[in-house]
């Protein structure tokens, strides 16, 4: 028996055309469309895009090990012959869907029931992500026109928006012209922006997909809102390269465009990194705090997926004692970065110790940047601080392989010597799990303070993820509070486990992460803005004013949890409760 393919997929791929037609409604739950294409989850290595292309399909990359391939059903068994395909199976995570997650978040009742009946009309959804599959029916009106006001693709040079120097802008008129074309290649001749990753398309569907591709089965939070989309990237660079600079430019573009259209806007950011002080004082976070006060704006940010990633540790250094930070470096790692943040009032010295026991000399603040070689690993270390942003000190360590080899695998140690200690606390972050992989991690990790940057921005609405089927916080959800406990983050949580939303294949796919939780809140905020600003019930319902009502309306009835909580924030989003509070105050005023 072939061990590359699971039983369900074997059965599905063996169905005749007549059997497929008979089972159409059931198969749609799996994302299988009448076009006879079938979606498959693949564990892979190498170039899976080429495999999909050879079999007349398309690949949606989830990460460097898993992808969803949509190919003609009759080609499924051909995949067994490819060495790039390690295992494939039919989707099995579809027992939980977007329809239910919206109901649990009290969105469905607000959309469909009096006195609200809100769909986000007149509000803009700003999606800063990997782009959007603009030809997906969930982003198209019933008359065939687009719901997207503009796409700024930062990765395509040639026609930047006014006031910007990179990328290309595609207007609503151009997108509509592209949608009138007979095929994909003709469309791309007019609007060549594509979401090859699938992340942005999935996020946009949760925030505001209208469900047309599923006959209303999978409807996002604000199905009548319009979109402003920024595809992050750098012209001439690989698409995976996303920097905080591009995100900052994207926020500015969206707010400027919303002003021009005279519409309120809620911006979704489902990106994060482990770099930064994790206290809301990073440059991008301060930028978010400032710009969120412009126009009628709210910015929603995912808390990150580092809660269970073993990428963070902390401790307290005692005077004249040695404290060790230990981390495992797995096989085939070419680089590793570690960031330690401490109070500048303390004086620490450091030694870096390789798996073989060789070590650097004492590293002191007064020395400035230093380079060392231990075994086949080059080490760079430096201090920074006191930071003008927060007054704290950062000690950074970078490891890289030499002679085109790999970093020495095994347990590395950083010895911390407390020379002059008043506070003694330190926090350490390594690369995110997505970058480091499963085999590189802290040996004594702590899950607190695992929010990624920029989710610790004070004025952002930071969203953690929970499993609304089990009622448990998601194991991956970034946990708070911020460093030094100066802010309560996350602000709240939303469903983020096994969420079905729009796929670049034209159907739907199930994904998990705080990236999926954040757009639930983005869609919900759009409904609040419609009620308050568009319908003129509360014309100042944006910014910190809106955030206050959003948090007042949360479901705080969480077993054995004191609210606010480092895991749950102020509780689970419930848009109807927030609107009920607002409406009651309206009657009383």
C-alpha cells in the first residue's frame, strides 16, 4: 500500500465524475469545487510550486514544510511519484469553520438581527499582508465589480502611489477592467499583483469576505465593507522579505487613502517579529501610536504565535553570581540571533560558550562591538543603550556559520556575571519559531512576554487566539504582559484555531494562528464604526474611544481566570455586547 497518501484522499481521488456531482455539497466543505480541482495538504521539500505547475495546478505555501495544492482530481495519484512530496492528505481540520467562529464572537447576530443588521457598509478594511487574490468571488460584488478600492503592491516597481517611491498602485477601475478579462493571464496583464503565499487572502476573507464562493457558508465579519490592500515587499527581492519599514509605509498609505475617500478605516496587521524591547517602545510601535490618532482609524495587530515556541526566557541576576542562558541549536542552522534586554542601571558582563566548551573572553559594555570564532561559528556581539526610546540596554549576539558550513549544533550557553546589580531582571528572545524551526530553542523557556513586535504598541488593538471549540487559549498565542508589566497586552482574544477562510485557489482553506484571530476583531471593529460613524449614532467611535467599548463588551466569564489576564487580556470578543452598551448609553444621554 502506498504510504504517501491518506485513506480519505485515496477515496476522494477515486470518485467518478458522476459521484463527484452527487457529492458536490459535501465536497465543498473540503474546498473541492465543480471545476474538478481538488485541494490537498502536502508535506513537502524542495520546489512544490514546480510540482503543482507540472500537474496543471497551483500551490499555496503555508510554510517551508507544508502547502495546499489545488490540482485536477485525476492528477492526484501522479503526486506520489514526486520526491518533493513526502505525504499528502485530504483536509481534516474543517470541523471548525468561519461561520461558527463569527457566531461565537457575537458577530453573526449583529450582522443579521435587529436592531443592528450591520455588514460594514461605508467602512474600509485595510489589509497589510501578502496581497490578495482579487479574482476570488468573495471580494467581488454581485454585479461583478470589485470590493477593493486599491491595491498597492510594494514588490512590483514602476507606478508607486503619489508620495511614495516604490511599488505599483492598482486602482478600483483597473481591477474592474482586469475582472472583465476571460482568463487569469489576461487579468494579470492589467493588474499583475498576486498573493502567492495565501496568507493575506485568508486574512481578508475573515475580516470581510462576502461568502459568494460558498453560497453564504463562510462569511467574514464585515461582508459589505470595501478593501484597501497593501502587498508587502521590496522590488527585486524575494517576496518573503518583509521589513518594518514597509509596514510603516503601508499604514501611512492606507490612512492617506481613507482620508481621500472620506471613510473610516480599520487596519489589520498579522505580522510580527521577536526583535525589539517588547514594551511598546520600538520605533514601529511608537509610529503606530502616533499615526493611529490620525483620521478615523483603528489598528488591529495579532499577538504572534510564539506562546509555545520556546523562543523566550528570562531571569534575575544576583550580585557576584553567574546566571546562564542556554539554547539548543539544531542541525543545518546557518545563523542565529539572540537579544537580551535589561535595565541600564545594572552592569552585566557576558561569556559565550560553545557546545564543545570553548568560550569567548569576558564581553563588557565599554568594549563596543566584538567578533569571535568558536569552532566553525563566527560570533558577533554588541551592546546598545541606553535606548533613547525606553532607557534600557540591549545585548545582541549573532552566530553565523563559516566556510559555507553550519553553526555548531548542540547546547550553547551565555554566562551572565552580575557586576553591579540593582534591578537584576533580564529578558531574552531568540528567532521566532518560523525562522528557527523546531530543533532550535531555549532550554528553559518561559511563555510570558511572548508577544511579538509590533503587537505591544499601546494604541494598537492586540489580539490573542483561543479555540472556541474547546474553550481553551491557543497554545501558540503570544502571552503578555509587555516587558516590565507596564501595559496589559493582549487586549482581548478571538477565535484563531482551525479557521476556514478564502484561499488563493478560489475556494477555502483552514489555518490557525493569531493571524486568523486578528481579522475577526478587524471585521468586528468595522461593524462598530458603521454603527457609530456611518450611521451617525456616535461619530467619534474610533481610536481609543472605540477600543474602550470593545473591551467593555468582552466575555469575561472565563473559568479560573482573573481579568485582565496575560493570556486572555480583557476577555473574548463579543461585538453585540459592545453595541448593546453603546446603544444603552445612547438612550440614556
